[in-house]
C-alpha cells in the first residue's frame, strides 16, 4: 500500500499558544491525546474548563479503545476550526498481540457540520457502514477507514468531490457505488483486502488517479474502462480470481507497474505478457518460480546472521538473505523493498483459541509473527521455516499456514532439507507479512468441475475416484478430495474391517444438479465375490465429522471384485465398514475419535542439583525413552505416568498439591494451575520453581503434581494422572555465606553500599537459583559481551546452573566497586521480563536499608534522633 500522507503535508500549519492541564498538553491548534491512557477524559476536562481555546483546535487525535470515546464524540461538532481528526482504534492488543478494534460504529449526525475538516482517519474501528454524515464533509481531501468491517459505501459517496486519497483497506466491501466515478480529483485509491467481486464501469472516470490498489479481492474480471485512467502509474490486481485482463491496460502511457500475480489468468494478451512492468508470478501462464535452492543470485547477496537477543533486522532495496538464530531463513530479492525497511519478528506459543487446527492436522512449529503486518513487497519474499519432522506417510503433506487477522489459509509450499546439520524446512513465497506456522495435513487433491464434467482421483490411493458427469453444474466449482488411511480395528465388542476415510468438499453450498459417482476400495480382506452384504455399511459424516449416519439403505451400491461404487449429490465424509455389528452410527463416532487421539505419558522430574526446579512434560509414548535418556544426567524423579489419551491441540493443567506450591507468578498460572497445550510434535515442557508450605529445616515435604482436563475443581474436572514430588530437608548452615553450588567459588563479595543496602554472596546465590533459561538475555542486558556469554555457554554446556553462576558472578566481580550496580541489576531483570526477580532484589535491598538505619540509631548517630533529643 502507498505510504499515507502526513497531516502537516496536506493541511499546513497554524499559530501556536501553549497551555497545559493535568499532564495533557494543548499546544495552540494541536491536541494529541491518543498517546495518553485517559486521553478522552482529559479532552472532556479541557472542553469543560477551556472551551474557547478548544474551539480553535485544528488538529485532534483520540484513542477509540477508550470507554469514554462515545461521550467525547458529542463535543466534536463544536470544534468548527477542525482540519484534521484522527479517531483510530488499534492502541490496545489482545492476548495474541493483535491490535484490538476501536468501539466506534457510528458518528453523531451533526458531525457533518465540520466544514473545515480536510483529513479524517477512522481506521481500526468497528464500522459496518460509513456514517451518512461523512459525505457532508465537503472539504474532505483524505479519508482513511482501513481495518473496519464496511460491507458497502453510501450511494452519495461521490459528493466528496475534493477527495484526493481514499483508503478502505482490509474491510468487507462487496461492491462499489457508481458515484465513485464522480471523485474527479482522486489521486490514490486503496481498496485492497476486501471482498469485491466486480467493479462499476464508472471507475474509469477517475482520470487523475495515479495509484489504484485492488489486490486481495475476489475479482474475476476488471472493466475495460480502466484503460481510460491515463494518469495511472501503479495498478495492483494481485491475489484475485482474474482469468483475463483487457489488453488495453498495456497501453496506459504513465503505467510503471501492473501487478497481476497470484491470479487464475488463462488468457494473457501478448501486449501484457511481454511488458517489462507487468508482474505475472503465480499464474498458469506467468513467469517461472524463483528457484528455492541457493543459486548465484542468492549467494551474491549480503547475508545477515542474527543472534538470539535480536528481534529485528533491516532490509534495503539491494535485497539480502537473513538467517535467524532459531533457524528461520528469508530471501529478499533485489527490489523487493523500495526503501530501507525494519522488519520485527517474534515466535509465539500456539494457543488453540487462536490457532484452529482442522481434523487430522498436526502442528509442526511455533507461530512466527512478522511485522509490519500487511506490508506488501514489490517482489515476493521467500521464507524457510524449520519444523519437527512428522512420520512420513503418503497420505500427508507439509504446508505453511498464514493468518490474515480473521482466518488461516494454506500457502503453496515446498519441502527440503537445508543447513548443517540438515534440517527439515518448509519453504513458500509470501507477498506480505503476518503470522505463519507449519502443519502436516491430509493430502489435498483439487480440481475445477465445469459443466462438461470431469474426473478426480486421489494420489494417496488412485483407486479412489470421483466422476462428475456432464451437466453436473451450471457454473464451474472447485472440489477438494482428502483421504485418511487406517488399519483394521478389533475390540472385545467389535470386529471391524474399515476402508479409508474419504472427505469431499467444494466451494459452493448448492448441491450438484446430477448425481456424482464415487468409487471406494472394499475394506482389506474383503472382495466382491465373498462379502456378506448385510455386514457392509456405508457411513456418512457431517462436515465436522462429529456424527455418523448409516446410509447403506439410502444409496445403490455397485460391487466389483475390489471396489464399491455409489452416487451422491452433496459432499461430506464417507467411510466404508465391514463389521458384525448392526447399528454402527454411535460406534463410528467413538472409533473416529480414537483415530485422532494420541497416547501420551506425563513426566515430572526434579533437577538433581536443585530439587525445587521441577520439569513437567507431556510426551507421546513412542518418545518417552529417548526423552528420559537425554534428561537422565541432570534430572531425577518417578517413573512416567500411565498412558493417557489426548487430542492434538488439547488443553490440560498441572497442579501441585499436598504442601507444595508454585514459587513465582507466571502468565500461564491461573489459580495455582499451570496451563499446557498438547501438540504431538512440539516440546510440551515447562520448568517450574516450587516451594513448600511448611518449614523444611525439620523434615522433607512429600507432595505431588496432578494433571487434569478442564477446571481442577468444578463440574468439568477430569483427573488424568498424579506423580510424586519430594522436597528434601534443608541443611543447616552457620553464618550467612553458604558455599556456591557445583564447585564454583569466588571470594566473598558485597554489591552496593551500607547506606543504600547490600546484596551479599548468599543473596546472589538465591537470585541465581531463580534465573533459569533466561540467563543469556539477562547477561546481555547487564552489559556482558556476547562473546563472553557464548564462551560461558560452551564451557558449561552440560550444566545450566554453572552457566548461570558464571554469568552472574563474573558480572558481580567486574562491577563490585560500582555503587549503582544493584540498580543496574534490577533494571536488567526488568528488561529481561523477570519482574519477579527485580521485586525480590528490591525487597532485599529495602530490608538492608532498614537494618542500616536501625544500627545507626543504636549508636546514636542518627541525625534526626539527635535533633529530637536536643529539642
């Protein structure tokens, strides 16, 4: 999207007089209140106490995530001099880091009386329709309504005759009013990421339009009138459903970029196909893909390697290859970015409330977030994401999935092994930045079904076929076929031979006009010559596969030696069973459920050198022995739990009981429970510090940790397993200074000074026991060189405790003469996200100050005491 204009650039400047009220600054004609947490309240106070000055305000910004925004709107029409008004949401974030929409859904009717208003920004709100008063703003030149829920524009939208820039990016617009052609001076129009299916011919009347962005819609064609836009310099039509475009677009005299990537172009006029400014990647007749293997072009570019503490990098128009510490790689081709651009990134734990897995999906990576969201590159950027290698099955494929702020969609993905050592990598090309993850899904076979009919078969099992006869549909439809193969099942109550699960779906909600013929293989061991037809059942599941119905008597089954054929008019799940049971619908639901369950064991281990550090993990049963083998040298504990069954993406909780509590506040801890999400190919592991409810100097504490589904105490409580935890009896020490762990020793030291409070060596040992895996980040924030931290990590790579102690005491020795070193330590803890340790240090220091003051008073040196005595 084109860069938004600066307010000052479009509106000019005014005179300034300065006044301040309760932390809010009113500077002449400008009032920026969106940066304050209570800006709306401050506006109302200013309006009440200084109305005359407020009436002269020309530039105003407010935060629409505040509760008082509706009350504030009623006062705005009084500001008759207002030229620029910004009423944006997006100042708050939800639990996933996404911007929250503002609460505005309408504007007061007299809002249209702001006749001086030339700039209006209503982005990141909740408008479903543009308020009618907006079209009365006759002086409006810039209107931004990005990231709302607009489904249409008013018919009189053309009344905004002075509009030069209009952006409705990321809404739900389905069509445009014909009056849009009346915007005679419009220069930039951004309607990207909507649901437009057609454009009015009147759009060709925007003779002064230089930039037109229609990308990310559902356009199948564009009107020939676009060729009338003689001023047009950039036309973005990528990521639509276009099957052809007018050849006359190539003759636009000022056009420097025509982006047609990622469409369905089957017929491309030669004038367009061979034009140097046309981009056609992602179409059947477009350019070939950029090779994913490192070639000369890539190797000649600069490479950027990032260390774990970095969370951003800069890309220029020269292009580069970027390698993150976690193994993720990017390739920015030359020209992808037109200017220098800073990219921010972070990896997020997948939350099932946000990451919605489909049936039979397997999550293979954490979520990668790339910002700025939605930024569009001039050329597609390649991304390689490492993933946990799933079991190789011919029915599965690995894809990168992306989130657009509302739903997840799959990207065309290639899989390869890269790096040293070789890692499994999923590679795809992305036109913009958002959220990404890697999943393993059932192989999808797709085809377009025209009115002439066609044939679709499964690449997993070619004997599974779907035949579409002529006349099956009036309009072309897209059909998807997936197959899940499994083996025969035997239980005490059931002997079952089942064929593969077949899932059929389409992009239309209308049934087919003629029956579609499906061919399935008979269950293993069953032939058409020997089968007992009374034992054969054809089951039909709904789209979510939550219920199964026996439809054997509702269809005509045709048998061959190896296959069965039947006809249907709508799509869903189909499953062929051969069983001794008569009524199988309810049994099928349970069997289908078991297909999606994983057998797991819970592990609870304590660090040998620090029993208060507990490792909890949920491990698929086939991985238990390798996991325990890796942890054996550093941890000890009971045998794993009995086998429990969990779904992919299912939430469960761990609770410490019988005298043991969690020792620190954690964001994943609610009411004493630690929340987990089970993903079969990710590490479902957390390390937790615990403490005893009673004094351990006299005896050990024998407690336990229990795992639950749902609430621990409630109607949905479901116990899963319990494992014992033992905190040993504390040894008594003489004096304040205990020996450091692991043989690590340093001369006694005190940080700080007597007046402000000391941190003793014993205090530092206690702090070290709380740091855990954050030690590298804390070390960097303390100012230790990265090379020194790397050396500490390598020299003590088998012992986390030694890494922490070396880092902390090395810093302490270097800074023991600095009177401000304690404050630096507190700041480093806060910057590293360890507010809990920072609070603990401040408590220790405050206790030291109190002791110091008490000792001063005892020897009669306290100045205040002496003054009182003399009085």
